[in-house]
């Protein structure tokens, strides 16, 4: 079993639950941090000291505060660490259950496990740690569809944002105004119209309502 683990989560109550799981697996050499930057620095230093961490368990969302951070999210942390040390095992433990997010983390950043926080979260985390230690890959049941060929569709965060705004009842003109307010580009009416038309064709949707329904069924929003 893993002998040296680091937990990156800004909520102490969550970390305590993770600690209990690790304790049940007889893992006692555990470091806790509340900032992604701290996780990166401690993992980097451990490598230099030739006493590397074997497993990182990290959340994705971290609440911003007065402290300026280079790595502002768990995804940014994972991307940096996997590039630096591909052999480091990483399990994401998050409330996020959007399939697109899980697919990116697995296919692009090569994470070893993804566990959804919830009623069975700690039980599944136990299973994920054991599976990861055995060089397997673990995904919570509700996000396993992320790796299904049927859901392997080319869609990015901008596309998802457009569909989310559409699902909130906004017209294309209102979407344009919202993107401008949020300083998100591209935000021209013609670009938004072309993007939504392309998505309707891609998902074989009859109209905007049908598009939103299909994307929701796939768990992308």
C-alpha cells in the first residue's frame, strides 16, 4: 500500500474524512495542504529530497482568498504535476460530476482516479486508492460514462457555456451581452449563431430545446 500521501483540499472537514479512509488502509504518513501551490511545492521538494510522495488526493475547486496563487484549481495543479512527474498517482475527489471535465482529466492529464464527493464518496475513495495502488484506474459510477465512445464528442468549455446560457432561457442576443459582461471572447452575434448551429448539427438536435436536452442527458451540463 502507499506509504506517503498528500491531500490537497481547502475544507478541513473533507480532509478529515479522507484521513479516516487512509487510516483504515494503514496509511499514516500523510501531509495536508489547503492551497494548490503548497501541494506543488511540497511534492517538488520531496522529489529533490529523494523521498517522493506516491499519491496525491486533490479537490478541483479552491475558494480564492487574499493569498495570490500560481495554481488556482486542482486541474491546473494536476496538469503541472503530471508533466513534472508522470509516475505520481493522482486521485481527484470532487463534487464536480460533469463528464466533459472528467474526460479531460483522464485523457489529457492522465489522472488515475476520479471520485465524486457524496454519500458514498468515502467508500468509493477507499476503492479508488486500492485500485490505483494496483495500477488500475477508478471512476465513480456516475461518471464512468465519461470514457464511453458514445460520449466522446468534441466539445469545449466555451461550447458548454453557450449551451448553459441557452438552457437558462437566454436568446442569442442576450448570450452575446452576457459574454461581453463577463469579458469572454468570442462574443459576436455571428460567432454565437454559427457555434450553436454547429452544435445542433453535431448532436443531431432539431432545435435549441432539443440540443439542451441531449447535452443534459449526456451529463455535459
